[in-house]
C-alpha cells in the first residue's frame, strides 16, 4: 500500500509525508480500541527486544513506551542513564554500540541534545525511535496530539491550533508545527519574544507575542510546559508575570472559539502556564486523553517499525 | 486659581507646532481649552482669572527624562517633594525619576508607591522609571509587563550598564515584547571603574584615573548591535562624546531608531571645569574635552540629539566633601536646566524653537506623553520665563534639598516667572 510507513526509524516528523502520518494515525486508532479491552495483549512483537534508553528523566513517555511494547508482546528493558554519568561524544556512541551488541530490535531514545538520537541511529542496526532530542523533535508526542485532535474533532484539516509557551526550547512545538501543517491545520505560535525562536514565521505558523491576539478564534489551545529553570534566568522575570500574560486561564480561553479544547503535553505547572480550573475542566481539557492516545500511538509506531525488521525466525544479520 | 485661566500677551513658543508669536491661552479644567494669536481679540474673557505675561515667553513646561531622588531610602538627599519643588522652580513640569533608590524600584508595588507619594507630595508630574533588572543587579530581568501595567514609564538600570550582552539582549527582546521604553546608561563598566574623570592630559596631570570616551562608544556599539537583533524602544540616556553620537548616527543609517539625550552638564561644561578637584563637577559619564562638548552642541543644532536632560542627582555633602576619587558621582540640575538650554540659543545661536524642542515635545514623544505641546486639549503644563534676564547661579536659591551644582557662581540667562502644572500655578518667581 502506498503511503504505508516503511522507514527503519522514526526520528522526526519533518521528513514524513501526509500519507505516512495518516497511516500511523489509522493504525493507532485500532490500538485505542484494543486498549479498552480486558485482553490488551498482542503478539505482534513477540520475541522482540525493546530498549528504552533515556538520557533525560521521563515518567510518562518512558512508561508509555514500556506499556506499548509490553502490550505488543515485546521484552522491554528500561535504561535510565543519570544525566551526570553521561559523557558526550565518543562515550555516547560507545553506549549505543554496546547496546546494539546485545541485539535489540528497537531502541527508544531520549536525549537532551538536539540531533543526538539521529547520531545514535547511525551507529546501530536496529530500529530507533526518537522519544525527544533536545529542542529538536518529539515525533510520537506530535502523533498522539494529532490522534487526540482527530478523534475528538473528526478532522485536523482547517482547524486553528494555537501553540503557546516556551516555543524556543520545545521539541513538542517543533514536531507539532510540522505535523499539523502537513495535515492542513492553521498553526499559531504564541510566546514572549525571549522564548520565540528566530524566524519562527518561516515555519509556516503565524507568530504572536500577545496571547490575547493569538488565541482569538482558536479551535485548539495547546499549552507548552515551562521549564522552571527558565524562570529565574534571563528568559523571563517571574512565574507570576508569565502566568499573568501567558498563562491559560478562563478569561483568555474565552477569546478562543466557543468550546475550544485545551491540550498540554505534561507534566503541567499549575498556576504557571495553566490555571487548575482549566486543566481540570473535563469539558475542555484533553490532557488525560492525550496520555491515553500516547500508548496507542506508540503501539502503532512500534508495530509499523517492526514490519520493517528482518522477519525470518532465524538469526538476524 | 479658578477653573478658567487666561494667559494673555504672551510670546507663545511651541516647538510641536513651530509657532513663535504673540498670543493667548485659555485653560479650563487643567487642559488647554484654546490657544492662538487671535484668541481674545474680541475682548478679555469673562469668568476667568487673567494672567498678563507681558510679552514674556510662554512655552510648554519642561520634561526632564533623567532625575534621581533619594525617595525612598535616602530622603536626606532629596524627596519627591523637594525634587518637584526644584523642578517647578526650574520650569520643569514633568520628571522621570530613576529607580536607583533603596529599595530599588523593581516591583509593581514600589511603582505604585512612587506614584502615590508623588500624588500626595509633588507639585509636578512624576513618572517612575522602573529597574530593568532586579535590584539593578544586571542579572535577572524585572517584571517589565507587570511594572508597565503598574505605571512604569520606562525601564532602566539608571546609572548602571548591564554587563552581560546576553542579559541585555534578552532585556531588550522582552521589553520589545511589551513595547516598553528602555533608557540606557552606556559605559563599559571595566574601563569606567579604572577612572573618575575623562581620560586625557588633564586627568594625567591631576593624577586622577581616566575614563576614555571609548568606554561609552564600546558599550553603545554593543547595545546598537543588540538593538538590531531585538528592535526595542531604545533611548541612550546621556551621550557625552562625538564618537558615540557618530555611532548612533550610523545605526540610524542602518534603519534603527534609537533616540538619545545629552545632559545640560555635557553641553555647558568640560573636563577643565573640574579645576582644582571640584567634586561637584564629578558626574557620570565624565565631563569630556571641549571638542566633545562642541560636538554635543552641534548635535542639538542638527537635531541628531533628541532631548536634553538635567541628570539631576542630589548628593549629600558627606559624599561630595571627599577626595575627588572617593566622591560620589552626580550633580543637581533641575534649576539650571532652562538657563543651559537658553544658552544654546543665546551663545550658540540655535533657534529658540529648536532648543526648547529638546526639553518639551521631543521627550514627550519618546515617552508618549500628551504634554510637551501647546495645543487644544493638551495638558496645561506651561512655563512663563524671561529668557534674557541675567543671573548669577546662587545655590541658596535652590529648592532642591542638596545644592551640589557645578554651576554655582556662574553667570547665566533665563528666569522662570511662573510654572503651571495641570492648570495650577506651582511656582511664581
């Protein structure tokens, strides 16, 4: 079938076609259904080894991949590498080649440096999934966000999605801009100038520094997590000022389309980028649905990648 | 004064409209209700207090973008009350007060404090400038958005330059985000720390450490390059040397729109005025050489320099009666601002409209104030002065709390006859 995902890795959204993305979303839809069953187990990945290699601490992404792998029947190994013990350059590659020698089938990698996952993917023979590299990409987050939107709104084409917050440091924003653009949404970026990347206009998104303007008429408001270490630095003066001008509260949400939905990749800083009343509003907030879609999306990605793995029951080369 | 006041027989000089001629003004409810050469041609207005200006100059009240006070924290130097009395006596109807107080004005509640204190005690409009970085530490930007909402008119670290180019860049970007005005003091802190006066033969003979004018140019060039990246509203608080003004002009040629002011000190004095270690002439940036002073005057003449400020900085005797190197920087200037501005007309031959523009509509436009102009609907902030009257500067006549003026004993021209703020006379000379 044309447009089927036929790549060895999933490193970024940027190079993917609309058809590839949609095939992954279609596949994910089937896993959403499976995940509501008592019997959630498939043997799609039976006999396969999945390694979660996280150079940055993560709870939801790592457990989401772990569950996804286990539900598909893989043997899952979690390796959390404390940041302090990691050395850059040669050591990173050494880690990858060492793991590769253990003959895993799929490695899921998160790393604090942009491009690090692609660097490792180059050195291994198995499939690699980028679970977030620096401020570059987080492709499975964008897939799960798209799945969440598509299931709730029945479409993505033509929707206005306002992505608000620390765009500068956000891989979630970058992956989402790519994906939403490819699927025909109108994307807006809202951030103070200190947290806006240079030439963000050229990403195919409308850029706003005033949240009141940027949120007007949006179907979806996607809030980004503000990393606390940015707060006391020189990017922003304080959390209270940030919340006042860029935090999502009822007053600002009123400016969006009536019934506009709210997303957040988590973990949230309540009272910093989002008001608790909004985060907990089951009518408006898709935050828990995003987590649920995360498992299904990752199952779809693992499934799609495993189809490209050498499949004869004998020795893999 | 009643709600209606008419000033008649005035020589109206309004740089905003370019009008210089005889006429009258009608003031109602604190604003200019009518103005013009033919106003009251059909007879004096009834029901209004009449002030006969007797042909003296009536101009918009002066707007001074750079005033230091000691309130809060050093009230023995100057309070908002005494600074405003000094301003009123000098024909200044609006002052921008620097955040260099104790505590530093870096919090919305403190901006509110200054505004309330001023409302309760000051005779003239007081506009608080808030700190650009917290505690003026040059490290963490202040809450520019909240401070602006609280009423901060501009953002500045006062007499300090932010050392880190990265922090400065982010401050500029963040200020641009809120369309906030920056007032920048530019002086390379390391070069400045090595001296106390302008570098040159004079400082060398005196045995004093020199600060080269390059200290200003280097810091300014950096800021201008950062401005290119951020496009903020940037105002050079005080230009003092020819090279810095040239750097500013080059930036304007590149399409940037920085504005700048020069202090009255740098227009009227040069390094030689330090004489025998006179600490009242120790100001920051340092008084420069005569060529730089002349370049500043030419900058005003050509319009390259937008505004003139007093850089009023009251210092108590205990911080000035010290060896030159140990003495504090700063000089009072609110009551000598107008005479210095007029000297540019009397002595340098710059048209009166042009010199007054630098202390009225030009700063008003930079700060986006409705004042600084004589037009229907504008606030009735006015000054009537005798532009020719000679006087010897006598510190005992000063209304400021401290008297550290480098102009003491100097013969100057210009005497304020009346200062009106929001239609109310706040000073009569």
